[in-house]
C-alpha cells in the first residue's frame, strides 16, 4: 500500500489480511477474476512480465500466476511484512520486490501489464491521476493497465447506499461488527476513493488508447486502460 501512514496501518495486520479479504470483498472471485480476463486481451495476449502495484500479500498476483504459468511478477508495496507473505505465496514467480511508494517512480519496463487491487485509492487524487501516466510509460505497446478498485458513487446518497450494501454482504460472509468498525476507521483515515467516470477520464487523459470499466458491483469496480499497439 502506498504512503508511510497507510503502509504502517496495513503492516500491522499483514497476517490477517488474506483471510479478511474473503469476508470484506464480497465479490472476491469475480472481482479478481475480471482482472485476469482483461489480461488476455492485451496485445497479442502474451503475458510474460507484470508489475503489481500495492501488491500486498500477493492475492492478485497469485490469480495472475495461476492463469499465466511462467509469468514473472514485479511486486511493489510500501509494507515489507505484506511483501514477505507475497514472496512466500508466489515463490519463483517473483522476479523483483520493490518496497516503495506508488507515488514515486515505477520500476523500469517494459511490462506486458500493470495491475493493482484495492491499493491506488490510498493515494491523494492528484497522485492517483499522475500514476496513470507513469503506468502507461512502463507498458509495452499493446499492454494493459488494470485497476481492481474500491470506488465512490457519483453522489453522496449513492455512496451511502454502497456502504450499506457492503456491510450487509460482509455480515452474510461472517464479518464481525468489530471487523466492520475497524475497516470503516481504516477507510476513513486512508481511503481517497473516486468514482468510475473520473478514473476513466484520468486514463484517457494520460494517453491510453481506450479505457473501460469491465466489471462493477456497487463499490467494487475493475477499470482497464489499453496502450496503443
């Protein structure tokens, strides 16, 4: 995760993070699966080198490795404890580990894909917007940037409805009231969510040849930007 305060917050519960994802991301399989599906559309479909931004414990990268055997993953995250779990999970698929802030320079490409899940919204909006351009720069022609993200709604009323629906679905999956309260507090302190249309606009302004929201379930959305071949 990006930024020193955010990194420290997530490092503190790195050991619990993976189990919590299943309870706190109600559409986990479809959400992460949509990222993998989009990668198959990148250029000639060859996915050999991928950069995972805000890689955490490697959950998204694990899905990528399962779908594209032989892929080499660069992991970037501000939390060393979470990256330690990712290294253990991914084994030889890890090509490089970068303990770094997403707001700074990215590792040198070219990458076939740059992916991220539930991380970029921890940056301030200007930094999120700037990151789109830097992701484009490290992609090969025909490469793809895919962001599986927590998003805001276009209006405060709908954003409130998103939150209520999220709580309902998490409780159904076994999330406790304490987990929900703790998560709301982390989100209040660290999240800088934006709506889908704003992010798609940032992708187009950055220079991606096309951009689309390929999956959405209330507050969970997967957005993709395709670099010109």
